[in-house]
C-alpha cells in the first residue's frame, strides 16, 4: 500500500491513504509568515470584542478567531505551504527561461481542447470563488519587470513587455537577506462570500439595500451598474465577463430569497439582523456547493467524490447525519462541518502556493454559442470579447440569464493542460489601453513571489522529485517540448507548467500535485473557520438557516431563480456536469 498510488486502491483504503496524506501535509506544509519582521504594523481590528456581533461575519474578516481577532482579516499576509527558507525568490533567474517564450511554445492554444467532463458554468464558478479567496491588489505602477520580446516573436505591442511588480507588503516593504518577501491579501482569507459582500465596511454598506436585510438589485433583476467602471456593481469585479455577472447576480438573488425566508420566520428581526444571517447562510451554501458539487465534477473519481462528501458530512453520510446528528467530534465519521475548530500547525491564512495551483485560465473558451432554454433555438455565436468588461451588460440583457446558464450548461470549458491557454488572455487589454500576455504574467508571478519550481515543490510537499521530463509526462512530444524550452534541465520547469504537463489520475480535470495542495487547503478553509465548525449550529445560523443549506444545491438555486431551466436540469444531479438539451 505505501508504494501504490491512492487511486489504484479500493475506496476504503484510498480514503485512508488520502487522510494520511492530509495529516502529513497539515504537519509539514503550513508555515506562518506573520512571525517574519513587522516594520510598519499589520492591520488590526478596530473594535473591541464587546462591540462586535460575534454571531455574524465581520466585513473585514476580523473576529473569526476570537483569541486572535486579526487572523484572516483583509490586509494580512499570505501564508506559505513550503518552508520560509524555500520561498525566497531567485531574483537572478526571474526571466529564465523567458516567460514569453514559455507562453508561445508551451501554453498558446493551437486548437481548443475541451474538458468534456464539465460544462462552462464550472469555469465561471472557479473564478467566482477565487475572487472571494485572494487578491494581491493593484500592482506597483512604477516598479516593473521587463520581459524581453525575442527575435521572431509576433508580439505587436511594446517591447520589452512591461509587467508591474506585485505590490509590496506595506508592513515589511523590504525583505531581509535570506528571508522571503511577504505579500498581503486585500480580501478576507475566510470562505465568507466576500466577492459578493465586500471586505470593508464601506463596501458592504454600499451593496446593501438596507431594507429587509437585502442586497441591491434593480427592478429588472439585474445588479446596479457601477458608474465608474461601466460594469455590474460588485465587491470584487476582477477581470469581468458574463460568467461572473451570471453568478454574482444569481447569488445576490439567493441572498434576497434567504432574507425573505428569514423575515417570514422571524417577523420582528430588523434589517441588520436579517442581512447578517442571510450572509452566513448564503456563504455556507456556496462553500457546500463548491465542496460536494464543483469539486466532484472536476475530479470525477469515485474516491475524490466520496472524500468531498466525507469533508462535509462524514463517512456516515448525509442521511445518517440528518437523522441522528453528529457522532462525537470525528472529522471522518461526521465531517469537518460542525466539528471543533483547529488551525493545526500555523495560524489560518491562505497561501501563495494555494493561489498558484488555482491558475486555471485554460478553462476559458474562445467564444460562445447561445441557445434558447425553451426550445434550443440557436441565438447566435460570439467571440469571448463580446462578453468582456463593458460589453458584459449589453450581452446579458440581449441573451438573458436563463439562456446564458443553459448555453453554458451545454458548452465545455477548456482542459487544464498545455497548448490550451486562450489567445484572448495572451493579448489582454488593460483599461488604460495597454496590452499584456497573462500567460507570461502567470509564470512571472510565481517566480516573483518565491513559489518553488515544479520539482522542488514536489519534494517539499512530499511527492518526491522527478529525474526526467518523461517522469512528468508520458507524452513524448510534450517531454521533448519541455526539454527544449527548459534547456534539458528538469529542475527549471515552472510549477504551473509542471501542473499542466502531468499525467492525470483517472477522472481528474487537473493535476495530482495541485490536488495535494487542495487536500490540505480545502479542508483548512472549513476546519479553521468557526462559522463552519464550533459555530455551525442553530444558535448562530437558526434552524431555518441550517435547513436551507442542507436542502439546497446549485441545481435548486438555478431552478428557484430561473424556473424555465427546469426541463434542461431534469435528471441532472450536478449543475457543473454537461446538461441535457431541450427539444
């Protein structure tokens, strides 16, 4: 058993092996950057615990951990999944090999490679989630990397390609010799739907209607328009496109439906109390959807599907827990949700390596085919840019949300693999008119932030090093391409390139090395959060809230707000798997 891959074992033994891997990662791969020197002061909660509503999520993420109220709040540092001494950026080799060469030779989409296990809503979903989890904020406009444009490159824009450096940690603007740089997360580190609600009190107030606990929505069911950006008014817009607009609007509507449900049950509650409870419930429903629906859709292996259900409900299962409640505090028997909070070997913060393994831009398609959810009539074809940035609202109004969800349900995203990075993102326009290659930037960001390269990373998380390109991939053409780009040095392969190159376990939509980080951090986002552990109870959520989370799924959310999708969702148990066509 020790030498056999977990996915070759019978399911019970495979689950035991995954549990052992997670325990080892918890012991060795959580590293605390907050202990590094502080020169200018990290953010601190502004209120005393006596002034905080401890039964509600705070805007900035403070007071989740009541003994350390600053833990996980917006503006605090990213942690690491590798030892701090291994996270020092190799400044001399930041541009070796040239990130632009890697973009051209290994990432550029030759032809669209579909991920047929998924539908396009799955691609929208993961960006919707990462906008909740992390952002390094605006980059440094006057401190830049210069990426060379080599002879024969068809790049039509500025030469060299200029890339703003990641914003320095304001508490520690200059890293000491031998210690890694640190960077801060502008969003809360918690799984609290901050992309919907915001990570500052000012943003939360801006997005609330202040009536019956609800969020702002226009009479036509659309979000308000941000007058400064010309897109939907949201807490975190990022790189805005129709997929994000669809999900932001859907879960603002869901928040308001929860508020109505709570008001009917508790007519005496005021606006603030309704809002706080609706946010708790909505955020937990989103976390559940990601855990037991999105993840099994992109990793459709019987072991991983059961593992995700065990994370939420335990090995005794949903029906047992619903009938009898928890059996003790065991994560295995009754799940993480409702167990005792535990940060394991480091305070809770999301990590730079977690950010890295969620670089999944190949999921984005080149364009769209739109169909009617009523009769499957073809409504037109559009390139991706027609649903991007300020073009988003006109297209959503033209096609309609129900038709958009249906069209996405029929379409496949791209596979997370080499030669499948969309050309649009490799020629991405900034609001100021400049253009950059996001594939090159993805490579550069990992190097700049001290994320180890692929082989060293494997070693540090306990997977072991490879000695040849053929150990990364059994595809001889890919091994040859890697060898050429990396000058026959397997130790220079970038983490993202190694992840995209690996042979996948059966049924996997992304690499096993990325999955190991996921094993650790997916559990951690639940286990460290008191609102998913100690305070996941009726006294905080209300019984109506717990029932709402338990009894709903992505399918039921879609049907509630777009009942015309019901025929397309008939027989569909997972909204992120391909849908049936209506006729």
